[in-house]
């Protein structure tokens, strides 16, 4: 369960990126954070993995107040969150396998275990032949799958994806979304930030619309109405 | 950090050292020079200290006789001095003996004496003090009493030299830390900059590791180890340099003029000093890294 109580984020001098946000996200939900650029989607994701601190309010992930975590607590939180970035954030001198395995290596998993699991994930995501390629040599879709494999390495409770389909064509975007739905079936909460409203509506999942830092709509088709 | 992290740290250290090999070599070289200067002062200090200890063990007074004293007068004077309670024994050095001793001390350079008359050096007494009277003030009082004796021209005792050399040793001790301190500060900033370069070069890697949940200790450990290795290698090189310096000096003038030759060979620094240099080098390297990391990590706080 992810809970946000009156969360605001104000950047100096006085730019409100998020204004008094209250949200409840259940375990295993697949959610779209929709809205135009500058709506506050990325800021919200950054608060969730503690890259930023809220200016006000409380943010609780699985019972832990995120803003009260010390540096070790932040590291532990991030080990339980899978991150997928629009620009992927790979280490270009490492192979796809190395990049994926690194996520487990930093948590203290042995090299053998990390690499075995990384290989299995890449294989499951259709990259059996590309595991030793360096990211720049991979296509956009392949890089996306490597990023997803890395996000799943530590069996995260939550996956946060920032514009994961931003660089992909329609087919690859659909493929990525199918992957997310599959991951969700394991009970993982997935939060996808996207400015592509069509995409979010097409998948019939809960959509939280943000505009200028405010939640302007929270629509959940499963509940056939407004979620609050 | 968990045990399995050591492999990751080791691989990151190796890859960073290899990627910026020449920068690391230059930094280690700079550290080696700074620690060499420090070690050379330490070497001088330790050897002078040994010299002083040697002198302290054989306290004697040299009393030079006036010209024209007959053998009987010399014998009487010798007996008188021998009767002083502080005196253990008195040895008479004739002019001829003094000349022979001097020639022997000059060794291969004794030819510089050619053309000089053999009675140019004065006769003297070597007065050995009893161990119980070897405290500085007592020897000084005895020397002053001897100066009043008729027939004695000049009275010298090594304590004067011990005092002067003690001042030199003290000066060296201060110079070692003052000059060493200045050099260490310079080296600290050089290491800090080198590690800063390494951190900047690995900025993306650090950012990715932070996002993947690497602890601060795991991110910082490779840089600290890198600094430690640089420092240790620099210190090792300086110790090696000092060893070659000692080998070189042992063959050179100092032994031939008899300064150290009479009191044993020029000594290499002892194991405690070697350990101190190695520890200082490692500490300098590691602290340079830690301060550099602090600066950058604050800036990139994830």
C-alpha cells in the first residue's frame, strides 16, 4: 500500500510542482499518472523513490514514512523499487547482462546468483541472443526490455516507470504495456508516468491525471467510477 | 557492506585504476617525492640521534697540552688529573701519535697533509670520566677545573658537541613535521583532485548505483581503496628511494671523512619509521578520497 497525505513539493523560489496530493494506491495496482509536461508526474515518482523530499506532507510506502528514512533506509527502499526511466540510465560500457545484474549485485547478492537471474530475466523478455550486447547496440525496444529486466531483478514491491514508452513506436509501446500487466499479476504495484493519454485509456487501468501539480482526475474503470 | 560486496568493490577499483593509470601513477609519484623528503629528514634525524647516543656512551674530555712541556711535567700533570675523583683514566697522546691518528682518520684523503710538518698537532690527554660522573653538569664542572690547570691549553669535551648536535636533531625533528606537513597538505589536495577526477568520470555509474539502491558505503568504498592504494604505493616507492639513498651515501664522502665511519655505518630508518611512512601515505591517500567524496556526494545526494 502506498499512501500520500497532503504531499506538496515546492521548488525555489516558489514553484509548486505538487500541491496537497492525497492518494492511496493498493498492492498490485497498475496505475497511470497522466498529464502534460510539467504536470508533476516525474516529481511524484521522484518523491516515491526519495530522489526528492516532499516540502510538506507524508508519504508512506508499505508502512514506512519515506521522508524519515536515513541514507541506508533510502538505499533499502530503492532496492525494493524497480525503476524504469525514459532515458534508461544504462552504463554504456557494460553489457546488457552486466547492467541487469548490477541491480542485484549492489544489494549484496552473490555474483553467480545475480548473473544467473539476470540471464533468466533477459531470456524471459526475449533477449537471449542479446545479453552480451552493450546498450547502445540495442534497439529502443530491446533497451526498454533490458530496463524492465533490471527493474525486476530484486522482485520489487513497486515498479515506477517514467515515460517508458516515450521513445517507442506504437507496437513496442503495446508490448511494454503487456509486460507491465504480466508483472502486475505477480502482485507488484506498477506506477507508469505518461503524457500519452490514449495509451493510458487504452489499457483500462486506473488513471490519475495531474495538471500543474494538482490531481484533477482519478478514474478507475474497475470501480466503474471516480476513485477519489 | 556484505561480504559479497567485496568482489564488486574490487572490480570497480581495478577498472578505475586501469582506466586512469597515468593519473594514478603521477599522483603516487608525487606522494613518493613528498614522503621521500619527509623520510630523508627522518633518516638524518635517526642517524644523528644514533651518533649522539654513541657519544653519550663514551664521554671523554680532550685536554690539549701547551707547547714546550717536558716529559716530567707531562707525567706530573697526568698523575694530578688521574687523582681527580671523577676521572677513570687518562691517556696521553703525543704529537706523533696525534699525527698518526689524524692520517688514519683521513684514510684515502691523507695526501692532503703532505708538506705539513709532523708536529703541527698538539699533544693531548684523553680523560675518561667514570660512569657515575657522566651527567652533563658534572663533566662541565670538571672541564672548567681542568681549564684552570697550568700546562693545559684548550679543554674540550663532547658534551658541547652533544648539545649542539641535539639542537640540530631537534631542528631536524621540527623541520620534518613542518616541511612534511606542508608537503602533505599539497599531496592531500593532489589526491583529492585525482579522486575527484575519478569520481567525475564515474558520475553516471554512481548515479545509477544510487538509483539501484547501493548504500553510500558501497559507492564510496572503491574510491577510498583507490586512494589507499595510491598512498601505499607512493609510500613504498619513497621507502625504496630512501634505501637507495642510504646505499649511495654509504659509498660516498661521509664514510670517508670518518664522521659516521668511526661510529658505525650510516643506518637505514628502523621498521617503526618505515611503518610510519607507509601509514602516512595510506592515510593521506584515503583521507584525500574521503574529503573528495564528501564534496561530490553532498552535491549529488540522491
